[in-house]
C-alpha cells in the first residue's frame, strides 16, 4: 500500500493518510500476529492484544470508508449532481440496423 501511495502523482498524502491507510492497519495486524505467538505463554494478554488489533483495524476501516463517502459527496456536488466513478459503465447508444431484404 505504501508503494502505491508513493507512485501516484495526483495527490500528496499527508500524515493522516499515512496513519490511517498504512500505520494503523499494519500495527493492528502486527498485534494480532504477536498475540498468536504469545498465546501459549499468556492467554489473557494474547486475548487483549487480539481485541486491540481488531479495534485498530475496525477504526481505520470506518475512517477510510468515511473518507471515501466524503470524497464521493464532494465530487458529486462539484460535477453538478452526478458522480463520475471509474467503475461506472456508460450506456452505449445502439443504432437500429436496417434489415436487407
């Protein structure tokens, strides 16, 4: 993910973008993996680490979804009420073909 952010040139990511798209999810996954390693030694603390890691992933996911909604809403207003997204298909006009007898 960090490599993709560095390659693109349209937007310069700030501290918030790095924190919520890279650092927070990476820390959450690291906590969950560490809990798996620590579980045989201290199950109680491993469960707390899993809970903390899942909460970090949930929090970053909700924040990133909110950013997406805000981006779409702002662009919809800027484009006059209709959103232009890359995945949206446009209808193609088909001409009626004349049948030759």
